[in-house]
C-alpha cells in the first residue's frame, strides 16, 4: 500500500463514518407530543416506472379525492365528534419492491404516521403485508387479485383483501358462457390468451379449473410476455380455432392493442372478454361505439346512485372518470377506514377490529367483510350503451342480463 | 405462411424505424444515447396532443414535430455532448461519459413528461383500418410505419453511399481519428447526425403513437429494442438496422405463431446473443470488435 | 508494513462499529443501512471485474435475480445456509458459461450483450414458471430479520473489499492494469488475458448472486419482474462510476451518497424526483468525470502544489 492510497483509504473511512452518522441522526427524530392537530396518513405509490400506469388510474386518484373530500369537510371525525385534518405523507416507490418495503418502514418508524394506505399491485401488497403486520397497521389491500386471500387474511390478521381471487372471476365467466351455450347462442369452445405476469397467470390457472368444471372446451390456450405489442398471430390462431368465445387476461396496453387489432383482422368472436383496461376511461374515449358488448372483470350497478354520484365527483376533481372496476372499491375501502376511525379513534388495533367485524355504509351500499375479505363484488361486466354494467353474479341485485352475441365490429 | 411473413415484415418495419435513428447517433456521433426512447415517447405525446386538442392528424403532425425534434437534437448535442467529446479526446472516456450523461437526460425528460402528461396509459385511434395485402388484413397505420421505414432507410442509404456528404459521414463512422486529416469537420457532421437521429426517433414516436399504447415510463423499452437491432445490424449501418429490424419482426411472428407466444421475447434475445457471438460486429459490420 | 496493519485495524474497528449500528437505529434506519450495504456490495463487486477490464456490464441484475429466485424456489426445501451455497454455485456456473462465450466481445457489444442476457434469463424464468410450474409469484416465509440480512451483507461487503485489496496487491492486479490499458500489450507480456478476465467475472458474479440471495427474504413475494428489475443494473453502474471503479473504496463511496440521495429525493420531491435526479447525473458527469475519489485526489494535489508554491 502506498502512502497515497492509504490516505485515500483513511479519508474514505472518515467520509463513510460521517455519512453513516448523518443517517443515524436522521433516524432519531423526536416523536410528536402534545395535542395533535392532524392525522398523519402515509402511502407509497408507483408514480414512476412500470406500475405507474395502473396506480395512476385505480389507486392514486382515489387517495387524492378522498383526502380532498375529508379535509373539505373539516377532517376525519373522531369518536368525540371533533375533527382532525389529514396530513398526507407520500412516497414514490418507483415500481421497485425494495422501495415499497423501505417506504413502509419509513412511514411506520420514521414518520410515525397514524395509518398507511396500501401500494398498488398484487406483488407489492404482498411484499408490504408482513410490514403492515409487524408494525400493527391495518392494510386495506384493494388492487390485489389473489386466490390466496383467505390464507393471507389468516396469516396477517390486520390485512383485508378487497378484490377477490382469480377463481371468483373465472367462475362467473364460466357461468355466463354455460348459460349462453345452453341458450344456443355460442358453441362450447373458448380461446384464451393470458399475459405472463402475476394477474394473467392467476386468472388462467383459475380459468382452466373453472372451464373444466363447467365442461367448457379450452381449444386455444397460450401466454404471451409482458410488453408484447403485436397480437395478430394470436388473433389469427384464435380465429382458426373455431371458438365462439375469445378471452384475454391482459394488461392495459395489451387490451388496447387487442381491441384495435381484432378490428383490423375483422375477428368477430361472439363473446369478447378482455382483462385490465376495458374499464379505463381512455378505453371508452378512444373506441367510441365499438366497445358495445365487450366484456371484462368488474362492472358497476348503474342504478346505484351513490356510485354514479361518486363517479361524477371523481371526474370533476381529478379531471378524468374513474375506471369501472377497482376505483370504486378503492374509494369504498377509504370510506370504511374513515368510518372505523370515527367509531374507534386512532387506535389501530381497534380500527382493524372494527374493519373486520363492523358493518359499513359506503358508496357500495351496506358493506360487511367476511373473514377480512370483501365478497360483495361484481365479477363480470359488459359495455352496454356507454356504461360498463355489472352482469355477474347474475343473482345479485342490480345485475343486468348480458347482451350476447356481441355485434360484429362496424364495417370499416 | 404468407400471412406470417407479411405480419412479421410489418412488425419489423416498426422496429427498423425505431432503430435507424439510434444507429446514426451511435455509429456516427459516438453517443450511446440512453434517452433515445424518451425522445420517441415525447414525440408520441406531442402527436397525441396535436391530434386530440387541435385535431391535426399525425401525418401532418410530423411536419410540426420533426423540425422541433431536429432542433432539440442539435441543441442537446451542442450543449451536452460537445464538451464531453472535446474532453474525451484526451481521456478516451466518451463511451462511459455519454452513458452517464444521457442516463441523466433520460430521467429529466421522463420527469418532465410525468409532470406534464401524468403517468397514465395514453392511446388514440388513427387509421386503424384493415388493408388487404395478399390476403392478409394489415392495419393501415402499421403499413404506413413500414413504408416510412423503407423510404427513410432507402433515402438515407442513397445519401450515404452516393453523395459527398454521405462519404464524409461514413468516413467518420469508420475512423473518427483519421477523418480530420482529410479535411472533415467531425464535430459539425457528428452534430448533424445526432440531430438527424433525434428526428428519426421522433418520427418513430409519431408513427407508434397511432397504434400502440404508451405512457411516460415506457421509453426505455424502445431504447433497448433499438439497441438490440442496432448492434445486430452493425453500428452506424442503416441498411443493417433496416434488415435486422425486419428480421426481428419475422422471427417474433414466426415464434408466436408456430412455437409459443410466451417465448417471443426470449427468442429475440437468443437471436441477438447468437448473432453477437457469431459475428461480434453485427450482421453487416465490417470492423472487428471495437 | 505497520501502516498496512494500522489500516487493517482501522477497517476492523469500522466494521465492528457498523455491525453494532442496528442496535441504535429503528427499523427504518436498519432498512436504510441494509439497502445501502447491498448497493455497496453490488457496486464493489461490479467494479472488481469492470473497473480494471473496463468492460461495462449490465448483467448485474441477471445474477442478482438468480440469487433471489434460487432462495424463493428452495427456501422451503433446504436449510438457509445450503440455499445460499446453491445460489452461489448457480451464479458461478452461469458466470463461467457466459464468461467463456463473451470473452471475444468488447466495448458496447459487451454492454448490450450483458443487458440482453439479463432479459433473456428473465424471460426464460417467466416462461418456465408459467408453463411448467403454473404459477408466477413465489412466497418466501423465512424467519430472517432485517438485522440479520444487514449483518450478512456487511460480511459480504468486507469480503468483497478484501478481495479487491488482495487483487490490487498481487501480480494479478498488475496484469489487470495492463489489460485495462492495452490488451495487445498485455497479451505480449504473457498474461493469460482470457483466464484473468474469466476468473474476475466469475468472482464478481458470484458475489452479486449472493447479494440477491441474501436480500430475497426481505420481500415476501418474489416474481421475475421484481427481482430482474433492470434498474438495479443501472444504479449499480452509476454508483460505481460515480465513486470511481478503479479505486478500492470508490464504488462504496459512490453507492453511499447516491443511495442516501435517492432516499432523500423520493421522500421530499416525489413529483420531481426524476428531473432532479437526472440533472444531478448530468452535473456529476461534468463536474467529477473520473469519479469522486479521483476528483478529490486532483483537488488535494492542487491544494498541496499551491501550498508548496506559496
């Protein structure tokens, strides 16, 4: 070692120590004492990176809308009737799970927030779940579709799963297809493509089971990688398979591309069912009348005035309409949190218990969780006359009969 | 089979269009431009805005977007890259410096887009009508992108091989150190090539905006696809980029049709790695290695 | 020689202090330390190979992901230490195969090749999971705390830097300097270039694989898009280059401030994070082009020569 590099080394160590000391002192910030003037609510959300597109539709706008409305009313109501305004602490997780984990640790131990709102996406909600649990925060996971929800709810007692599992959606779809087949509208063959990512895999795995149980033939079944832009080969193969039903468990960019490319290829399945994105406002705006008859997950009971009024408020405040699937559920979860705080105060343990056992009046009507899961959901919807209306489960009040077969694309 | 080939060619047209600008920038200006895809997406947003607010159709929009892109590229090279190039004459670190600097530029442009346009998926429909080509329905907008790729490729190829200016550019691509000896102003030519590359990126962005969903965070996807094609075709080789792009489109479509759509991207990279190992300087490259 | 020993003692003391640190910090502080140490190891390991050879590798995340995924697959089947060993073994094998194949590539070809490699591995893992196992995400329920992960990473950091120090003092280090300056000269002096490069690549890749494996229990849920996130490659590269890839402590000194900076920016400017970050990068290229350490040395030299002149 030369004299020179040793100097460098020593300086390096000195600098490192200084930086670490800096990091250390950051960690020891005094906890807030005295009378509280606000309720701190924090969240980490994907503002940049691959997940920003989804988070920016289903999750973030609803957080913003809710905070805006609550603070407009004077703040969150406490059990004693007083109101405390919400102070938001927001981080960008940059679509990286390590960032989600650290942001939640920061919110819990550094910012000492009162409540943490969940991140966007199945994977991130799962990555965050052990932390919510360890720090004792209730987790109202909305944008997470997983068949393991019952297992997770049991493992992490303060976690709540609001969007059902893959099999809920595929069984609802299988029911519709069986009905239509029995009515003679369609044949019994289905062509399915699915995106090779969490959502697509979860749904196709469930669909294989649901379709087999219902006696439906899966005649074409492939997965495609995230980022695929040209679906023509798959559409051609699906058309050649002779199936009357085409199902795509797709992500938004894929859904948009599929819609365009199916028109170009003049591919007209009698049932056209696609994944995330069908309910996005931009989808309706871009495709006009052509969306009539297209089916997807979710749906809205348009006779429910509270929901329609929520949609109007959302459109006015955010500048764009909410999507027709997850958005209203996100908003509903925030209303539940608001109400639980009103009943039990800021004690997280008590709030979690209230969320678990209480009955709430929200935008969706009367809501009560079963084993920490929201089960009163719409599992299938269809575009009818400019609204994405709920069609399944068909025995639930507010369901509309599906209009099938879907009309062919308008002539070009 | 014909259907597969035609679909593949048209898909490849998009790839080639995206890649040609990058091959100009890297091959001639020696700038490894990681912000390439961001410029492309920015142009896509511009086309979208022109179309949705002013009702200007994207093809006319090109007349507005392209000159702006050229000017932007010219400016960026002058302000950011020139000092790096000047410095690297001594230290020879242009490669690393340009990676770092354009990596920064990537974040800046992306950040600006996030603030201005938000993070949502954006798409609009334009010319999404089927045109029958030899019995296969092809979207008119994709066909247009394909035609544009071939026209740009052919024009630039002609310019590069038949004109004095083209010879100048190729001389720089082959040997930037020797070019000044024969009286070539390397700096000016490199700056021009960089701006031209930026313009090509923008034209790709406008085309893609017609048929592909995009958002502010997607630029890097295009950068990487373009890089793969550029390397496969040989650095600075426009014809190479065109052929490699088309080839990639055909391979992806073949794999999606006859093997498994799940393996299309894997096949892309496999093909790319194979080409690289077999001919390290690309399918059409001449110089070995660096 | 006594100075070297003194250096060792100082480093050992520093390590002990660092190991003790988690007891003084909350969960967030530990998380911060953990992430920081992770990047210190990644950047240092990256520089082991890329510093002297000047091969810019973007394959970091390929190995990182292999490590994390191995843990996800095997965490239920094998004891933890065995999982780590297997992960390191897989990383080593992949590195040897890749190294043998890429030895003839240079410059930007190598950069893009390594990037393509990371994407290829990610696509193949995805395809395998989807078509063969039928699930994509995997769950890791290991009872390993953040502190334990941090200590493992700290140990790995010490090992990595020790390897770097050892190489720089050995004959190998001299050989590497020659390769970095001029491969042709190196070949004429009888250095087995291919062997040296391959060995370095393998060592560097194995360490990176271990970082992935050690950090994996931090996330309950693992899927290819999470562990093969290309941002990791880019961040590692930037950190190492910022500090100076040719200095022993350079990568670490790049990783620590950058990591803290990212954290601070994302906490305080979530909406303008990208823009500020980008401008900083550009500023770094223009202000400290050869890395912070080299820049500091230049500054120091100038100070001293000024002082002597006066």
